[in-house]
C-alpha cells in the first residue's frame, strides 16, 4: 500500500511539470493551424483585390502586397521550422522529466536510508567489542557508510541535472507557444480586417511589420533560452566527473550495501 501511494504521488508530481509542457505544444499546434489558415485567406483576398483605380495603380499595389506577403510568409516559415524541430523532441523531453523524478524517488530516496543503516550496530554488544578486529570492522563500516552517502549525493545530482535540461526545454516550448499565438492572433485579425479595409495594401504592409517584429523578438528570446539549455547540457562533464569519482568507493566499486 505504501509503495502504491508513493507511486501515485510521484505521478502527480511529474504531471505538475509535464502538463505545462504538453499544454504549450497544444497551443503551438493550434496556433500554427490558425496562422496558416489566416495567411491563406489574406493571400486569396490580395489576389482578388482590384483597388479603386485601374491600370498601373493596381499593378503597383499588387507588387507592394506581394513583397509584404513574402515577408510574412518567410517569417511564418521561420517559426514553423522551429515548431517542427521542437515537435520532434516533445516525447524525449517528457522522458527526461520522468527520468529525473525516477532518479529522485527510486534511487535517491531509498539510498538515503543506507548510511544510517550501515552505521547502526546489529547488536548493542558491538559497543563493547575492542581490539584490532573491532578497529578494522569500524573502518570498514565507516568506509561503506561514506560510499553509500556518496551514492545519495550522486543520485541527487543526476536527478537535478536531468531536471535542469528538461526545464530549459519546457521554457523553450512555452516561449515558442507565445510567439506562435501572437502571430496567429495578428494574422487572424488581419484576415478579418481584409474583408472590410479598402486600403488593403497598407494593411498588409502593417501586418508584415508587426509579424516581423514579433518573430524577431520571439526568436531572440528563444535564442537566450537555447543558450541556457546549452549551458545546462554542458554540465555533462560534471556528470562524468560524479560517476567517475570513486574516492569513497572501496576498491573503486559501488558499496556492497548498494548492490547487495
């Protein structure tokens, strides 16, 4: 019963971190669909637009609209490229979050009980044991306890390292969702206005400027998040150092209390 309750609690804790991540991807998918749909509507309206005047005026306006729509399309494609890249990594990131908490619950928690258990005497009679054998035994116990404590510290470090990488991915997904949602909102608004605005070329020009600004600011923010991700990932060297450090392990081996 106790293990069952702990597992339920673990799943609930994991969901608190996984839910915002998956929610961000739901917003990304929905936002991209809306953005593409609205952009297509604006393009169709621009192709059908004839203007109040004929001749060169219409040609110049259509050329103007094409250039600005090309800018909007390029900005949208840049975001879609980021979205496709992120979608490929959605499940692996969820696995990172789960792995982080598994290290915490299934390694760190049970291992944390080992040091005190090793140091505790099986019988109070051991307190009266003296001599060379007793001293050798005490040294061995102390060594085993130190090694077990080291296991606890390493498992906590690995759990935290995995979580830091997962958290950077969550931050990235939430940031990308905001970029997509903002762009979709502007494109949807423009698609509605295109039905009533007479000077549609100027409206499309304004749209290109707004979308371009949103994409630039959004990608700059994602670049910053990506830098923090690389920094967290760079700590892989620390993982190798932790795992390769056998200073407290007798004969360079994991303590007997750990592997049985």
